C-alpha cells in the first residue's frame, strides 16, 4: 500500500466518521425516542461488545487460539453472574490469566 493510498483511506474514513456524527445531531430527537429505536440501539451495543470480546479473546491474526484468555473470560463471566463489582471481575480475570500463564499455559 502506497503512502498516497493510505492517506486517502484515512481521510475518507475521517470524513465518513464526521458525517455519521453530524447526522446524529441532525436527526430529529423524536425519531430517536421511539421504543423500537431504543431497543435496537441497546441490542446493537450488546452485540458489538460481545463480538469485540470474542475477537480479542480467541483471535490471533487469522487464527483461532485457545490460551489463558479463555478461562479468564469464564472466570469473569462467573464473577459477573455472582454480581461481583466490576473491579473485582477485572482483577479475578487478570489474576486467573496471569496464574495460567505462570503455569505455562498460553
């Protein structure tokens, strides 16, 4: 990829992002206040977050990798199910991943 193509791509992406944000300000507020839009925006947010977690947990470039991150995610899920505070969830997941990696897995 040449430098020119890279900069054109960055500028087009920047303009698209700006247009999307501007569109969000120009849409009438009563369109966004409907129940259907509220439910859809909530579901899209959850789906995007779940996809991000999965990709960051099991992807390594173009390959699927099962390492210490998978059990750490399971520990975090159990902690969330038990209604632990978020900082406790993060610490438990990090500690479990660190312990597994110290034992040579991942």
